[in-house]
C-alpha cells in the first residue's frame, strides 16, 4: 500500500490504484492523508466540503463517502475487511487514516528534509545536500494538484508548498557552501524569475553569481530586486541583502575571495528575508 500527496493524489493497494475520482471523495481522502494518524472531525469534513452552505444530509453524505473509500480499499485487498478497518477507522466524532508501514511521500519528505536541515545547520553541507535532494525527489508537482481545496485543505496545501520552498532554499545553500555555484545558479535563475520579491533567493543568487566570477550580474540582480520591492511594496531590500551587495562592491575578486565564501555563517535554515512567494 502506498500514499502520495506531493503531486497528484494517489492511493494504491497491491499495485492497484484505488484513488477515488469524484472531487469530494478526493477531498475526504486528501484531508485524512494530511492528518495521517490523527482524527479528522466530522465538522472539519463538512467545512471543507460545503463551506458555509452544508446540506441537511451533510453527515450522511460524508458517511457514504467513507463507505465508498472502504469499498475501494477492500476490493484491492480482496475483501480482507479486518485489514481495511485498521486503515480507515471510525472514531468518536470523526475518522482516521492510518498508514504506519506504508510508503507515504509526505512522511518521507518530512524525515529527509528535517535531517538535511539539521546536517546543514551543524556544518555538514555535503550530507545536508544529499538528504535535501532526496527529500525534494518525492515531489512530483504542486501538492494535491488534482484535488479541489476548501477552507481546511487550502491552508494546509499552502503550508506544504512553503515547506518545499524552505527545503529547496536549504539545498541551494548547501550547494553554495560546497562551491557548487553553477548548480545553484541553474536553479536560482528560474526561482528569481518566478518569485521577484523573495529576498532570500535573490541573496543566494547574488552570492552564487559573484563566487562564479559574474560580479556585474550579481550587482544587476540586486538592482532588479530593489526595483521590484520599491515598485510593488515601497520597501528597500533587507539589511542582509544590502550587506551582500556591500561585500560584492568591496571585493576585487570573486572565486579567490575567502571572506565571500563565508557569507553564509550567520545564515540558518529557517531564516528568510522579506516577502516570499511559496
């Protein structure tokens, strides 16, 4: 059995895809998956599925959705009902999805991402990069890309995308600390275009360009960021970004600038500068 939410929603049993196709049933499964191992209350399901206009039959309809999911799983297990009851459980006031031994991409992403960020913070960028690359490999697109989201799922999905962004920025930071400037630039040229107000990735891009011997491009990146911030928000770049600019301006060399290589010293994996579009 396996569960995936980091991309399209997928639930498979014995190699058989048992993902529901009806939108509301997909919402039910997705909400339980994101709360795997915890009870999701009936009221949370109702809020997610029908917002402020639930039908009178909302709880009965929810029970029907749960029954349908159990039938899908049971069929793939060849009607091993005890197994099904251990996976999708009824609890007081709600329902619970339990996948203790099953491959689950969200759980795996969280484990590798956490370990990678710890390794990076402890001064081991090589191990940090390896673990973070593994974490990011579980993503097959935007989280729950094929599932409609309501007032409960929506914020959770945005939170997942933010976690993906943090892991990606940490992996890029690890590459910078190892001197893999060209690898970092390859990612950052796209990220800065997609997120013109994200100061942290622009700061990384400036450092990568400068250390790769592209000083003028690094300074041009600063000026583009400053213009975007002033035009959209009326703000100057953060002190960290301005500090990076000053280091670049005062450096006569790039690849041979030992001080520049240590710009990341005050940086921490959970630190971000300014507006960030996840």
